């Protein structure tokens, strides 16, 4: 069982912790709901529970209650199909599912050790389940709290609440006596209105989220002191646009995952991370590159997948990732996930590189690059872009395609190219 007991919500009990569609809830409100849940779990002999909700109130109540009760907690996305949830509950003796309603299950109790079990998305099959503890999840939050970097923050929740990044935001707010704000409408206008209403001063989101927010943001309406990018590799174009829009804010981009936890944070405004970090052989996190892929060694990594036969944890204690990197001078840059590459006649295309190229073109506010099947080459590159308002679409299209032909190798050039009003974004905050 983790040495940490609960989220210390009894401290500053009248301070508002959650603002969401369900209303405003103080730290004391969440604590009382957690107390009630502990009593019910004890009466029913519950040893394993699950929270499945995008409401931060439900997630915080479940984390606090289960941590204090020594109950294993599975954190599940609402987007995971019901049949997968049913199977996970049955296979792991999950006796309680917490959400808009509480569902009790008549299953035999199984041993518990106070773990927090995080799920991958499950969009292409049954999700994998990574085993953590509350202490490992809070390690970087605690470090920031000791430095006073996140004290009394008013956080806008842009990530899916049950994803690793979303859990980090709500736990940060709880641990540092902050406020987490969940927008009623999860679109750029809805996020922006929620941020204005609650005078949000800290926002963490994907680069995709930030590009969409910049399309609706108006100068001087948000007074941000901390901007964080995560969930996707941060490109220089987006970092520069954010700096121009919010010159007084501290801008950080992070690398984190369900498996590795929070690995690093970069504050210098440059994409990638310093190459000399690869030479550090001490400290809480170590990084190395093997066969072009980033590998990580950290005490905050998961203890392994719950049931998967194939584990990304290597025998020497390092965690293997699917993120391909390149070392250019004094910088290491992530160029894309191996499973996202487009194979064009045997040549690999990394969508991130082409998206960054398109974002550099005048008037391009957002871009999405993906592969489409082709009977000759196997696949071709396709692209969708969103233009800044007021531009001549036909002229912009002509100029962008001319730049692609002039500066990109033939196999990297988009063969299907569309100008769209918006680009689909998944609940994770990443592009669809």
C-alpha cells in the first residue's frame, strides 16, 4: 500500500476545488463524499473499485477514498466500450464502478494493495492497464509544490479527465490547494469562456488544443502565468505562437505517458530537449536513444501492465517507447510515433514533420497529416488544413502546394489536400 494516505482535503476545507457542469465543490465537499464512499466500501467489503467518468469531482472522490481505504482503483475512460469494461471488472474482481451513478457488483473480494491502475485509450481493442501508486503519480506534483511553482493555481482541464495528463491536472489542483475548471462545452469557444469566467491562470493542453485556443483568444483577456504543453510532441511554430500571444507566461512542454509517468519538462521555449540530458546517469530520470527510439528509466514508471504478456519494461530496468527521435546538434527532437508513420513506396513519412512544415506556411492555423491507401505505393500522404480567417482559400491553396512541391521530397508531398473549417479532435485532446 502507498505510504501516502489520501489527498489531505481536510486542509482549507472551504476552498473551491472543482468547478464543473455539476456546480462548484469545495475541498470539504469532496472529502465528505469520499468519507461516505469509504464507509460504504467498508460495509460491503470492497477491495477493488473503478471510476469511469469525465467529471473531476468523481475522479477526486474516488482517488481520495480508495487511497485512504487501501482499495485498488481502476481509472477508466468513458470512451472504452462497455464490453471491455465488463470484462476488466469480471477478470479483476472490481466490485464497484463510480460515475454519474454508483454500480455495485456481486463479486468475490480479491487482494488489494492500494494501487492506481491507469488504462490506455482502448480505441482499437481492449485497453492495457498500467499499474501505479498514488505516490508515483504525485511525485512531480510534489516537487513542484515544494518549489511553489503551482501553488493556488486555477487550472483549466482540457484533457480527458481519466487520461494520465487529466489525472495529473486534478491531482495537482488537489495537492496544491488549487481549483480545477471543467468546461461545459469541450470546444475552443467553450474552453475559452470557462477560462475567462474563472480567471484561469494555468492551462495544460496538447499542442493541438493550443492552436485551437489561439484561434479564439483575444489579447489581454486571459492572464496566464503557466502554460504547459503535453500529450503530443511540441513543435517550434506552436511554441512561438504561444509566446507571442502570452508573453508574460512561463511556457513548459513535457513528455509523459501512462506507462512512464511524467518524464521531463522543458522551459526554454525550444522544441525537443537538450542533448546533454542523454549523458546524465544519475537523478530521478535517465534518457537514452536505442535504434532511433527514446528509452526511459525512472522510479515513477508503471510497475508493468496488469495482464499483458508483452511488456515495454526491459530487463535492465529501462522502459522502451515507440517514439522515434533525431539528434540534431545540441537538441533531441521527437519526430513521431512508429505506429503513426506513413509508408509511401518503402519510404517512411512522419506526419508531425509534414504538419510542422505546413504550419510554417503563411495563413495556416492548423494542419493534420495522415495516410490514405494506394494500390501502387501502399499509401500516400494526405493533409487537411485550417486557414486563418479572411484569407482567399484558392490563393492560399495554390501557394501552399507550390511550397510543398519546391521544398518537400516527392514521397512527402500531400497528394490529397483539403482546406477545412476545423479538424477533428479526440477526447484526449489529440487529433483524430
